C-alpha cells in the first residue's frame, strides 16, 4: 500500500454538493501512512461548519479502510484558504461555493425531453407522488422557467415561500413533496421573459439557496430542448442522472434523441427512457395507439438504457393535472398510475440502498444434538400428500 493507492481509493469519495471527487477538487490536503497500517487523511472543507463533514468522515474511512494492509483510518479536517477557495471557484466556473443546500440529497434526476407537449411535467409530478407513497423523501425543482406548471399541478398557485432564519428559501410542501418553482416569485400565470445569464443565476439560487434538507430524490423538471437551462444544470450537477421522456411516434423519438446527445456532450449519465402517451385507454378499457407504437423502446435500445415504463394517455391523467392533485395520489388503480408506479420503481432500482452487513452469530446448543438415524431406517420428513 502506498500514497497513490490511497489517492486512487479516495476518487470514490464524492462531494455531495459539488458532485465531484474530492481528489479532482484537490480537497485532499495530506496522506500519512504508518508502518503499522494506520492511515491519516486530512480533507480540506470549504467552511469550518461544513454540514457534510460527517459524510466525508464516513466515506473516506470506508474507501481507504477497504485497501489491503490498512489497519485503521484517521480522518482530519482543515479549511481551504481564501486563495484556495478562489482557485476552486475559478476551476468550477462558479461565482460562489455552495454552503450545503444539496448536501443531504441522495439522488438527483433530471426529467427532460427534446420537445414540448410530451407530458414531461405531468410525469414529474406523478413520479414524485409515487416515490413519496413508496416512503421516499422527495422534492421537485421546476426548472422549466418559461413553462412552469408544477405549482398548479400540486394546487399551490403563486404562493410565496418563506425564508428561514439562516436566509435560506424554504420550499413549499404539498402532498408530502417539497416544491420550488419560479412560479412562486411572479404573478400567477405571468410570462417570464429572461435571457441566459438571469436563468443561470436563478437556477443557481434554487440549488444553493433553498433549504432542501434530507431528500432521497430531487426531481428536476427541465424545459424542452437542449438550451441554456439544461446545460447550466448539467454543469452544476455533473453526478445527476437524465431521464428522457418521449412519445411513441418516430418523429418525437428522433427529437428526444437530441436530448440524449446533449446529455452525452456534457457527460450527464442517461438513466432510462419513459414512453408517455403510449396509447389511449378508454374508460371501458379499450386501447387505441393514437401516436403509434414502439418509439420509447427503440430509443431505449439505441441508447442501451432501460425502458422504465409505458404510460397510457387516460382522461383522469389530464383531469388531475388541472385539478391540483396528481392522479397517482387520487386514483392509484388508473392504468396511467400503475404505469407510472412501475417507472418509479425502476428509478428506485437504479439507486439501490446499501444494506449494512449483519455479523454472523455463533450459536452454542444447550442440548447435544441426537445421533444420526440409521441408514437402514431413515425417518420420513415433511408431510404426507393426498393421492389421487
């Protein structure tokens, strides 16, 4: 074991806020290896009261402790100097370093499409509802600045969110989901006429200045296309996963393919594809393939990612999008709700929880076991079955 091996192991330790390795961020201050197998690692934090200090403590100890020859790991901390912070900001292309807003968010999922009108926001709202019903802590960032609709889908309108004593914006909650949208800061249904720099600043605030707290999933409802917002979020969240929404017809599938190309260019991992409007199901159960067949599977196969679900177009799905209560909450047995539940469980399977290993228990019997039965007269086991 040497310093290079320890440094290589530390590449697995990701800063939850900056979404990069602490090695890449040059936050590993020192590595000292003793002859008795004790390794001392010093990590530089952005602030003395960094809220993710515990995360680094555990992750560094686990990553280095897994190396052969390591008997014990000590993790120490110091704070980056002002010049080091400035250099890190310049390296990341950021105006400021985060102070822990996303430190407790386990999974970030960007829900996107190549074009508008494919039901992306409706799916985002219902996926969040299903994930919450599955016991997950969920938030939605409505990043579709020009076409924001999540507040209406959750019955919130233009309610202004409060500000915490720590000067953080507190997201509104509806049906157990934390929600943040530009719609909370403008008059209801007002048009947002902004250029790129204003969008970049607003999204940075929504990610860094919002008190998201502990979340299992943060769903980000992207605007259609491959413009400023999608690229900005990809730069801010390099460890996020991209979920592509398409409809079955070939034209929509080809347009959605462009979103996949954008994700690849900015090194954003594609988690899967959801096919929306996968046929129209009538109240009597009849199905009509209005938009054709197979576009979602064809795109998923082309990208070599899973097809997470095929969501039919039902009348209740549209009605509940307008009523302010997601269909998955009001009618979980609707065919669209069932398909969305399948897609949500696919998302959960993409990030399985690591279960702690249980120690093996040594049980000493108090009574010695009976001697084995004689081979000549084996004792029958089980139960007798009735014969026909």
